[in-house]
């Protein structure tokens, strides 16, 4: 734990920084774009590509999302973060048309996004990827790309298949190969997608999304379960997309990733947006700290409410574990700073 009142930024520190595709450092067109933006929930942006107003969604009486306003800046990378159950996925689904809000609306470049079929939105320039990748395992990497190309040009998957097998695919193939090249995946084009590693599938999913030539790409936990080396490569590609003028929104739990690539961070808790700002501002925002702390208390309360009442042994074991961690932390600190004097109740002896 850091001594100051800050959110701890993950366990993968050191992976961040400019290191992306080899030595490539992609220029950031969003640099300074947020200089004039007020770091408050619902803040106006200079040039929003996506706008959500009064969007709410309930499940069986529980309000999962209740967002007054969100503007997503064009050409920048925006992270959507928040504790478990905050409503991120639900909100993401509402933003990408996969779910319809009970009230309110989402505008993508001035057009209603909510409730539109994904391939229709893609043909208009908004694509999303999934937390669980949806590559077709028994098709080759190239065929996956080409099918995405057909689908996202405004066709359903079924029509995409028909057309692909109809032989009108030369231009689509060319485009697929070009994009695979940009993602350094040319050598994999003949492999079955099912034989790729989890991280390579994520890469393929991102490459597939590019077949639609999107202006906005929405990534759902793009780095989840990806090994550190490939994470760097994925992060590099996201930065490359930004340098090409593509807007990016992503949901992510790893705060190192958030800090590395996002220009702007939006924090949700209990269905609402409770903070917006750069990652530095967010790390010291009291409402955000409270929300993250509150969520761990809430989970204990929830356990008790749902009938799981920890017994004395369990509680003691938990306390012992905490004490052990503290001892280890103090030892680590002492190694750096010298002996630390314990301040507290005077002991009996
Ligand atoms: N289909 C559903 N039916 C009922 N409740 C749902 C449904 N989807 C989400 N919820 C509830 O809505 C709230 C927000 O869930 P959501 O999955 O959006 O949170 P999240 O921020 O994505 O969490 P995590 O970080 O754990 O993925 C939770 O209380 C969840 O139980
Ligand atoms: Mg989620």
C-alpha cells in the first residue's frame, strides 16, 4: 500500500511507459486536448464523438446504470473504470447498442446508437470487442478477418458467409491482409483461430474490428488474461490507432494499463459517474477512493446479508493474514528507510 491517500495502481508497474511496438512511439494527437476540460462528472468536451444523456437501466428494480451525462472526446483514449458491480459493462452495452436504456439516449456522431444492430453501428463507424473474444475457432485467421469485413460493411453474419463464398472477396482479402500486416500477424493468416493463444485472439479481435474502418472502437477489458509481453503489443496498437485519429473507449481493471494509455478516465460507482479526469487526478480523487474502499466493505456486508456469516475462526484467520501482511510491509519499508519506530499504546513491560 502506498502511504498517501492514493489508489494503488496495480501490480504490473514498470510495464508502462512508451514501450509499445518495439521502439515505436506513436504521436498522441490527444495531447493537451483536455487542458480546458473541467475534471467533473458529465464534463463537456471540445468535440464529442459519443454523448449519453440521462441514460438509465434497471434490472428487477435495481438501478444498474443512472448516468446523467457523458461526453466522449473524439480522437482520444477514454478509460471507463470502477469497482465491481459499478455498472461499467451495463453502461458499455448501452453505449454500444447491445442493450437499450429504459430512458435517455446515446448519440454516436449525432445519430441514435441505442438498440441498433452491431453490424449496422459498425457500418456507421462504431465497433466493439468483447471481454470474451468471439473469434470463430474453426476458421482461419484470414477468414475471420474477411467475414468481419463482410459483416461490418453492413451485412448480417449469414449474408456475409454467402457473399464470401460467392467469390466477390478479392478487395476484402486485400484489406484483411493489409490490416493483418499492421498487426504483425501476416504469418498467422492461415492458422485456425482456435489455435491462437488468448492474447493473440485479442489481437485478432482488434484487427477484425479494424475491417470496418471505424472512427470509434470500444474495447471491453482488452488486456484481461493477456501475458505482459503481448499486453505491451496490444497497448502499442491502441496507441497506433489513436495516432491515426481513431477514438477509443475501453473498460479496464488494471490501473497500470489505464495510466499508460488513457488520455481521460471516467469513474463509475453504483451506476453513476462519480469522477472524470486524467489518471493522475483520479488517483487522488476522494470520491473515487471512497467508492473503491466502500466496495470492499459492501462485499462483506453483502456476504452477511446473503447468509454467509463468517465464523470466529474465519475472522481470526483473516486478521492473522492482515497482520502478516503488515509485518511484511513494515520489514520491506525498514529495508529501505532503516528501523521504523512503532507508535501506539505504551506496552506493559
Ligand atoms: N442481466 C442482468 N440481470 C440482473 N442484474 C444485472 C444484469 N446485468 C447486470 N446486473 C447488475 O447490475 C449491476 C451492475 O453490473 P455490471 O456488470 O454492469 O457491473 P461492472 O461494473 O461491469 O462490474 P465488474 O467490474 O464486476 O465487471 C450489478 O449489481 C449487477 O448484478
Ligand atoms: Mg463488467
